[in-house]
């Protein structure tokens, strides 16, 4: 029976690397989630909520409003979209680095998967798909917290949810490509060394216009800056062409990351 | 004989300058149990990975069920059940979930796989461990689960890479028993091992490999017949004297091997030889007469023992 199923794909595009098994990989994600990984997921949801409480409430007391362009908004409404974008990034990065690293090198789960009639692109898309599902549920949950608090200024803010998925997709596909090069657990720290400053300097807590020109330029190259600008633009209802540019940044990340990941998985497993 | 299931000609695999598999030829036929016997590093696992369509050959040809693994990886893997040397069970899942999801990876329906899980738990004698986490299983149980997992897609060919390495004798015997049952059901088995007793027990036919090349091929019995005598007399004079005594005893038997810890004397009648040795006034500290094994074949072919 397994043979008949595999033969159905003969002659189709990418038949050597892809067998259409993404749903099965997501099914694995759900089974593992039920039994063991739910704690990590809960903490991933709590993180932005805690940031919002601590900074939104604390700093919000000192600085009730902030001026963006010509508009004055509540400080909490300024940081909430940034936290949404950041949590999409963090969830995607956790899934595609730490999780993938363990499955790849420690438990060798992918070795088992690739001994079946699946291909490396199935594994890449399945893992990234799982990261996206998580990004999507984080975004929905966080939205359910901030919208009733009146921190979403525009109805365009609903689009922040698909935007968060797009952001998660970009980070997950690049994260997995990077992880495939990692040889040791310690090397994963490199990812954190990159993420933390990006989070602190990408305009989460204040507009980057306070920085000198050269730093603004650097920060504008970072993916999280584009993620925050995209989500914030939607939540505040500042709809313009720049948003398309930010989204395009992530489309490029996705394509680049997927090509790389599949290549690397092929190189790792088809040695 | 009918067409072989697997056929390799001049199969070669290089990693940089290192040649892991050096131009080997072999055929595996339906329903037989075919072995790769050799020490660690002989190229057995590499050959297995090429057959399993998870490694690309450097040169030569190989066809599995008439297909080239380089062009039809997923289709070929759909025919195979793979038991890797290193267990790669899904540690986040339970025993039953491991079997279930593995069947799903082949694209099999939920209903089919669920029925299969019960059957395989019984086969692997793991019914009581159904909901246990994999990490809490013993080594033997993990191995049985890995074999059960490889059977979930009802493969025509089951590939086992060092199936009993690291297991205690009892666990090994349970596992061999399970493999015998599969053989009786007509599953083609491909086994790599560096244990000569395992090869003798399980394989109908085998190739003896060393340093990437095939040294000999045949059934265990025919290999022993061709490359060793009927019996072996193992004697020990103490580690500092084995070499010296070996030289003196050389003319008394067909062939002699002086190992650091013992002297092996190849003969048709071990007891008679031992009497001759005593009669000639030699006094070994210990002596043992045994039937020749594949270990002796390997020693003859390479001058080295299988487990070093």
C-alpha cells in the first residue's frame, strides 16, 4: 500500500524531494504537543503579555502618550504591535533552531523520517508549517488580550494576524537553514546574540528616530524592524506602500530560507 | 533463478579521499536473508545507506526493484523497512504513537495504521508498554520497537544495520526469534553485523567485507567449508609464550594462527590433535575444541579478528 501511495507522485514536480506529507508532519506536532511541549508554548504566549504589563503599565505611567508622525497614541498601544511581531519571531526561531537542532542532532528524528517515502522538502515544510501554526495561535491569543484593552487603533489591525504568520514564516525558514550548519548546542547561542540586540534596538519601545543616522540605517536593515513596522502600521491603521515593502522583505526571506533549507537537508541526509 | 530484488555492480562510495565502498558486486533475491559481515569501518553501513536511498553512490550501478535510488528515492523507500544502527525513535512520543506516526509518514491511512499498531505491539512484545515514553524503555525494547516501526508499512525488504549491537544475550535471542518469524513470512532481510554468530544464525547467504571490498561470498556453511577446517583447537600457553609455542606446533596441523592471547590450530579432528600435542610433551594451560565459525573465515581472509 505504501508503494502504491508513493507511485502516485511519480512524474510530479519535485518528486525526488517532496511527497506531499506536510499534514502528517503537523499531525506529529499535535501529538507531541499534547504530551510534552505544551509548557514551552504557554511560556511563549506569556512572554509578550508580561512585557506588555510591565512596560505598558510601568513606563505608561511615566509616559502616558507617544507621538508617531502626526498622531498621539497611548504608550501601550505603541509597544503592543511590536510585542506581537517579536513574539511571532521568537516562536518561529525557537521552533526552527532549538527544536530542529535537537531533532536533527540529538534525537536524530529526521533520519528516521527520511528513511520513509518522505523527502527533505516535506520535512522542511512540515517543521516550518508547525512554526507557523504556533505563530498564528500566538498572534490570535495576543490579539485577544490587546484588542479588548483598546490597544488596537484600527480595524486594519485584524491583518496583523496574517502579518504575524508571514513574519514567522520568514524567520522559521531562515532559522532552519542556519540551524543546519550548527554543530553544537553552544553554537545556538549565536542566534540569541543576534536576536536580543535586534529586539532591543528595533523600535519596540521607542521610535528609532531617536538614534543617530548611521544606527538608524543599520537598524532598518534588520528583519525585526520591518516586522514591527508592518504590524504597527496595520494596528494603527497607517496603510501605505511602505507596508508592502516590509511584507516583501519577508517574502524574500521565505524563498531564500526554503531553498537553502532543502539544499542543506539534502546534503545532510543524502550524503 | 528469478530476477534479483537488489543488484549492485562496481558500487563505489568515496568521502573525499577515503573510499568507504570499493567497487562491490552483489545480488539479493526475494525471500532470502542476506548478510554483510565485517568489522567496524568495513563499509557495510555505507552500502546499506545507498540501498536505502539515503546516500548517493560515487560510481557503479545499483538497482532496487528495478529502480535507481538516485532517481526514485521516495518510491524505493516505500518498499523498505529500515532499522538503523543508532536508534532514532521519537523521544517526545509514546511507544504506540511512534508506530502510528511512522506509518503516517508513509502516507498510510489512519485506519490502516491503527490496526497495524496493535499487531506490531504484539509482535514486538510491547503491549504493556503501549503508552510508555520511549526514553523509559530498555535497550532491547527500543530495538524491538525500532524493528516494529520498520514493519509498519509492510515492507518487502527489511534492512537491519547491526541489529543486536549493545544488547545483552537474552535480548539478542528474543530479537533473533522475531527476525526468524519475519523470515518465515517471506520478508527479505538485509543484515549487517560484526558478530559471526549472528551472521551464522540469521543469514542464508552473506558477503564478507573488509576495507570496502568483498573478500568472499557464500552461505555460512560453504564459507566455513571453503576457508576453514571442520574443527579448531584453541590452546593457551600464557600470553608471553603463545607466539613461541605456535612456531613449534606449526607442522602438526593444516594451518595455525597465533593470536596474542591464544593459538588457533585448524584440523579435521581437534581431540586427536590435542592428544598428539600432549604426546609430544607440550603442556598448554587451557585447551578447547570447537567447530570452525565465520570468525575463522574472516581471520583466514584478512589475518585479523572481527572484533578488535
